[in-house]
């Protein structure tokens, strides 16, 4: 997998609830539900961090074996990139640009 | 997607998350459709700022699917501002329109926003039949042009075909037209009373023979055949909820009045006056959520209950939320007949 910069696609809808992140690829209506770690990767994918940096951050933030975390995080990024939900780029996103999906939902109760 | 979506809806219902919300931005319309369920077309709707505030609340409440409708939404001069706000909040947006105001520039702007889908009403493959229903001369041509423009711009379009006495025989041809344009297609075989309870428009709806013919179409019969397996009443039907209304979806009128569904005129509060959450948690909404099939005394023992798509809103407009919906009784009877024939052919 490329260790390029990882950015959320603008061609998706996304919402967090019940501890998960729900992503819909709008062109295909494909739905993805992300667990807590996946949701954190999604949040970090602002186009200004590389895949390597995101993997490192995940290893720091979650109490999982480093090798497992690295493998799972890379697999995850690669899988979502294949579906066009995450985009990989050799150059970082411009400062000030704001990818979609920044809004986290909460339980309305 | 089906299974994930089903699980998502079930989870949303369990957690009282308004996963799908329809917001009407205006009731003004350039058409005057003969079967329209809106009581008036004067409601201009909330301000841009009010709508933006509502969208923020919906995003924070967990809404993913946002349906923007009217009236004719393109009559709102701030529609694109609202759409941009909605997309920046990462909603999956469905736009419902008659398409007559979508020129090339509008199609390209909509495509740039990344919508989930645009629904366009088309009543016939014949312009004169469509225009007689919309009562807007030239509307069929403009709607079809809009479908072409949108699809060419890369937007998915669904043709919505409401069937009535005057266009009942056109369904297959409209589906072929939708196919040829690259759009998906769905029918709505029920003309509903106006939201103010005036049922006069229901006289325009299909008669039983026409309904049976429409539902016997192989395109629909294929879908109906899946009902064969559940035609016998399951033992636990009594404990099932009535429909999705109020459980994970609701409707907001241009003035901000919340209802459990666009077809269920039970006011639950005003989102622009008291906030979305207050109306979503209102007593009326909780009452709807608490209702189960077993509460429908008129339907007890009905052998068609498992295939009936009884609409509580239609029942309410007939006078009793927990009573019969005559329109749905008729539809269930026809569906049972069609399913029976599909079964016989399969045997």
C-alpha cells in the first residue's frame, strides 16, 4: 500500500451514532459501518497525515499489539481506498481545506 | 447494502435516532397536480438561517438520509445554499422535484454537490396525459429534459410514477421510458387524501381492477412473489411496530411542524420554535412509537395482516389512527390475489 496522504472522499455521506461511523458511497449507495478504530482513522484522514502517520497514531491511541494494529489499519485504509471512500495522494491537502464528514452525531435523547 | 441498511434502521429505531428526515422547503409549486395532497401552496417556508439551524440539529441527532422536497424545491432561491450546507454536514441528500426548473446550469450545480439521488415525478410517456395531471403545459417535455440533463451530469435519477385512473395503463411505457433515459423507476399506486383530511382527491385513484392490473405487472409481480413466503400470519405479528414513521424517520413541513410521516398528519411540535429534539421526543411521537399491530382492533384476525402495508396516516385521515385504512384494505386484497396467482404459476 502507498504510504501517501489519506483523505476522506467528498463523494460520501457520513454520520456517527451508537459508537459507530456509518459511511455511504453516494455513487454506488454502498454502506460501510466503521467500529471505533475505523471511525478514528476516518477522523484522522484529513489529507494532511500520511497512512504511516495514521497507523502510528492508532497504535498510540488504542491498546492493541503494534503488529496487529499496523496490519489492521493498513488493511482498512487499503479497503476503503479501493471503494473510493478514502483517497490516497502523494501531496498533502492544502491548509484550510475541510473534507466532508467532520460532524459527529450524538444520541438525541 | 440491504442487510447493513436493515441493521442500521433497526438500530436507529431502537435508539430513537432520526436516520431519515424529509424536510419540505416550500409548499409553493409551479404545477397544480390534480392529486396533490398539500392543502395549500402558500407556505413559503422557513428562512435560510432557520433551515441551516435545523440541519445542524439533524446532523447532531444522527440523521444520515435527508430528503428535501416541496412544493417545488427549485422555487426556493436559496436552494443551492441549503444544499451546500447539507452536503458540508455530510448528509446523503435526496431531492424530490418535478424537474421543470432544472436547466443545464442547475444540473451541473447539483452534480457538483454530490447528491444521493434526484426523484422526478413522471405520470405518463405521453406528454398530453402528464400535462393534464400536472396542469402545467409543457411540463412533461421539461421534466424529461431535466432527467436527461441530470443523468448526463452524472446524477442518479429515479422516476416516480403515481398511478391514477387516467394514467393507469401507462405504467409499463413509463418504465420503458425511464430505462431508455437511464433512470430507475418506481410506482406509487395510492392517491392519498389531502393533509387537511379532504378525501376528494382519492376519487382519482385506481379502481380495484386497475390496481390488480398494475400490481400484476411482471416487474412488480416479481417483487410481490417474495411475499408468498410470509402470506401466513406469523405468530408474533401483534408485537410488531406499525411502520417506520416516528421510529427512525419523520417529516418537517415548510413552517417547521413535525409529523411522524408526510402522510401522518399528527402534529408533534414545531422545530423552528421548540427545536428538533423536543418535537422528536414529544408525547405524540412516543404514542406513535408505542403502537403495535396488536393494538389495531379492526385488523385482529384479518388473514391479510402479514402482507398489508396499512398506513396509520391514511387510517387517521379516515377517522381513527388505530382503525382500518380502507385504501390499504383494498390494496392488501388485491396483493393477496396477485400473490395467489403468482404462486399458482410457480407451482
